[in-house]
C-alpha cells in the first residue's frame, strides 16, 4: 500500500468533492494530514474562548468554522454560548474584528486567530493596523500554527508511515517552495506542491507515484501559477518582524516546540492570552472522538466508531466533522455512492 | 433540538427541518401544513393556495434588488411553486427606531413595482416600530393567496424516468449577499437573481399532468432541496454535475472562498420535475423568459437508491448530494 498524505484541509475538501479517492489505482491511499486550522486547535483553546466570551464587556470574534467546534465538553461551543447570550461575532477577516473594536471603544474585542502561514499575514496586518491606529480594545488570541513542525512531529511517529506528501498550495504561496524542501532533503520523501483543481491534484498525485516508483524523492511544484521558490517576501517580512516562534499544543500531535507564533516585542500588548491572563496546558485532555488520529492520517474518518452515527455535521463530536476543511465533514458531506 | 436556538436553525438545512418537525408540526400539524410544500392548497368553491415568508436579509440593499423586491417575489414564488396564480398579498413591516424614511420609501417603491408587474394587490398589512437594537433595520413578512391553477404538484407525483430541470445558473443570490455583507473579501461582478417566477410557472402549468413538481431552491440551495425531495418521495435522483448551470463568477468566487454553489441560496430559480417526453418542451417554455434563458436538464428521477440524489462528476466518480447541515462558512486557510 502506498500511503500519500494531503496536508491541507482544502485539498481534503477538493478531493472529496470531486470523488477522486474512488479513482485512485488499487494500492494507493490518500490520507488527510494536520492542515485544517480548526481541527488542530485543541479543545482547551475552545474552552478558553468560551470563558472569554462569558466575560462582561468582551466580544469574541471568530471565523464561522470555529463556532460549532466543541471544547472539552459537547456543551461548550461558541455557537451555543452565543445562543445563551454571550457576545460572539462571526467575522470573515481579522480586519472586521478590528473595525468593530474601533466603532465600540467601550467593549473589548478578541479575535480568535486560527490558521496556518496562509492566514498569519492577514492576522498580523490587523495587529499592525491596531498599533498604528492605537486601538487598545482589540487583541488576538494567537492560535496561528506553522506547518513544518507539525509534519516533522508526524514523521517522528513510527505509526504514521507516509510515503509522500501532497503539499499545501496556499501555505506555499506564503512560505515558498523552500518551505517544503526539508521533506526530500532530510526525510528522503516525495513532496509535490499542488493547486486545488481536480486536475492539479491528479497531476500532483501522478508525480508523487512516479517518485515513489522510481525512488526519486524531490520537491516538485505543480502550482507554479501561484507558488514561487521564495514565497511572498512582504508576508514573510511581516511574520519575521512581528512574531517569534513559540511552543503550542496541537490536537492529535501534543505539544510541539516552535510550532506557533507569539506576538513579539511591543506587539505583545495585542496578545489576548497575555492581556487576559490565559495560559493553555501543555497536555490535552483525552477526548471520546478520534479526530486526533484522523488528522495524523492514522485512521480514516470511517475508521472512527462515531463517524456518521453519533457524530454528524449537525451534532459534531469533534472539529474534523465541523470545519469545511475537516476530513470527516468532507467525507460525510461528499460521501461517495 | 439543542437547549437554545442557534443560528444553524435558520440555515434552511437539517436543523431548520428539525425545528419544523419537532416543534411546529406537533403543535399545528394538519394535512395542509404537514405536506411541507412551498404553500398550502386550500379547499373551497375555487381552490386557493396560501403561503407566507419572512425576510430578514442583511444588507437591505444588494446588487439585483432589496428587501422589498425580495419580500414580494419570495411569496409570489412560493404561491406559484404550489400551483397557484398569485392574487393577493399581505405585507407587514417591523421597523427599527431610527430607520431612514428615504430608505423605507425606496424599499416600498421596489416592492410596489413588483406588485404592479405581477398584477396582484397588497390587501392587508401591519406596521410595528421597535426600539433600536430590537431588529436589524427592517424585517418584512408577506403572505400570499393565489387561485389554484395546477393541482397535484407534489413530490408524490414524481415517477422514475421523469426529467429534472433547473431554470438557470445556481447560487447567485447567496454569493451576492455574502459579498455585499463583506465587500473586502472579494470583488466580483455578481447580482442577485431575485425575480418573480410566477409567469414562468404559469407557462409550465400548460404541461398539465406532465408537470409533477415545482420548487424554488432558496436557503440550502439545490442540494438541500433535492435531498429533501428524494427523502419525501422515496425516489432517487441521477444528476450530471457538468450539466448543472453555474455562472463562472459564482463558480470562481465559490472556489476562492471554499463554498459550494449547490448549497448557496437562489431567489429567482425553480426546479421542475416533468415527464421525460416533455423535457424539451418544458425547457423551451422556460427559455421564453429572460430569467430562464439558461435553463437546463440536469438529471432524472430514478427508482434505484431511493432517498438519495447521486451526482456523477465529470471525472467519472460519483457522490451523494446531502442536505445542508448548518450555514456554509468560507474556509479559513
């Protein structure tokens, strides 16, 4: 069995929507990786956001996908807290949250900053704008993650057994081809940066299979219309200037050193965790759902006993069934016939 | 049901369905209400069609229309989908304190324009003004009464082999509203498809008993309507993805934002199920109207896989179309 992993949740979604797994040659598997921002966020972070939302004069602003994710108990979610009267606002961009804060200076606005390198520059741009405009009632609960340490943690796990990676095109737009060279160079693993159209994914899978067959691991970029060798210099400069690497807890992968971004220097004043005295644990509580194994490619969604039975998009037990980038939601919504 | 009503209960998907089935039908269920059609057909010397809808769209003005036009067209469409020729409307306004009179004037003018074009009358109504913060600017409720012209429109009338048609490209209204609410996300040349479908429906009534079912895929989009129809009729659908019309701008915006046009709302599209040998005629009837010029045959009703709409992709794979679970959100990364 050749086990290929698509790291990115958007790939997972595109693969499910086009039904590509049905068309794979026998003996080839595509597994989801730790690239869905909501899915890798540990339940303790959801609890922390819920507790923030319960504070008076504080509004939590979040992307829609975070609303339904349960925390350490199924009753703890931002959507349920909102229905109980907490101030939770769905936003499409951190800039929306910043605008709300500017219009309503008597209220604190905390943006739940989830996402990978793709989302980091936009979140940081909002913090920078807050500093320039001197908006002090805005802050970001930093849940931004780096993909490379997660992939390294995954590869350190002997159970993962991955033969090649379909690398995330959107992340690569920011960090460039160079961000994925470590895969062939240090791990001797095939790696192909791919776009998101079915034809992009097909072409990339074909190249991965060629590399596996010919034992020719290398980094190939099939998404050259968007991804350059060096990435986006403006975005990278912003990340370099405003952040420092930080350790963070991941669902499924545990605590990983250097896998997150902390706001640096004077920008730390906009860090909600510092501002409101929140610290996340280094260990995650055990959960009934097996999302942690799904995002490490150890099981497929259907391998979870709850999948499609007690866990559905209407009543999700874990984040993978919630997010449109989640492996279980994609597998359930776009189930094959 | 959850302990509290979350926003998901308003999405038009499975949660909305749970709200109706678990709270509303047990309280009021009767043979008219329980069929859960777009409108009810009422007995009498002349059979009547009765429907109502509330409109809470934000923003109130959007490319292609405003809440006034939407409130009139939405109810006209519901009456027409149930086989009625709309005659009379009610119109009730819930206005937030401080709402600009000039905006109300514009909204009522476009509602009046649709009323005039449709040849119906607003014969009753109500106005309430609520304190600031109690509603989002303006909410409108309309109800409509029509005379039944096409009896028997129902999922139960569908048979294996029937053709499934849509009157035009899907998803425009939902995407337009999303981008009107969040203009910084994306610039796109999109407008709502908001339109009165009663004239097109009336043309289709000419097919007589060969017209089996009409439905307008509003919240939840095409996928949710087909999933619900398959379940209620205990029949399957076979659909060809490449024949489902979607405007290039809608398709591209959906790809960029991580949304699916088949779950996005429409306000000027209908789904028609007709006998197979009348498919071409039905298409020709739809294409007489500007809002039907891109009408398409998208699939057939089948006896296999009852309860399940199956979509065949251009790649040779297939998947189920399932009902929307909750609101669709753009992806994060």
